C-alpha cells in the first residue's frame, strides 16, 4: 500500500536501512561525497527498525517481513563489525575505553544483557 506521499512500507525500510549504512560509514553520504561514521546514530536507527519489527509483527506481508528481517540482520552484523574494528584500533593505540577520540561511539553491545532481558520477558509470558 502506497501512502499519499508515494512512500510504501518497503521503501521506508529501505530508506532507514540506507541511512544506517551511511551512519556506519559503509556507503558514501551523497550530500557530502564522503564516508562518515556515527555509530551512536547508526545504533539508534537500527533500534528504531527493531521497534518497527516488534510493533508490526503479524501485520506485514511475507515480503515486507523478510525485507525487514534481512535489513536488520545485515545492519546488526555491520554494526558489530564496526564496533569490533574500533575496539581493535583502540587496543593498538593503547586506549581501553572502547570509544573513539570524540567519545561518541559506543562499546560493543553486551549480548548477555539482552539475553537476560529476553529470559525475564519469556518467564513473564
């Protein structure tokens, strides 16, 4: 279904996915012509897509659901790769904070925290 402004759900997901890839420094920003990395903003965009996935569960077509799932999987893998790369650079330069020089980029997500939250959620249900 296309909205009045010509954007359908799949296009919206693709736009958010492209934005996140730009924020991860994986594709060039067309406005500046440069690769720019902002992992904080990338994580936010990925989290927004995750919220969309949860809130639309059971209400999407098969194609929309697959697009959203594959977009999220790709973005999450790329995010973890970027965080690990940043941590490696920090180790080599003697830093241990897990943050860049401007202190904007987060440490790698703690997978155990997410798992613990999911375990608690499953017990409630």
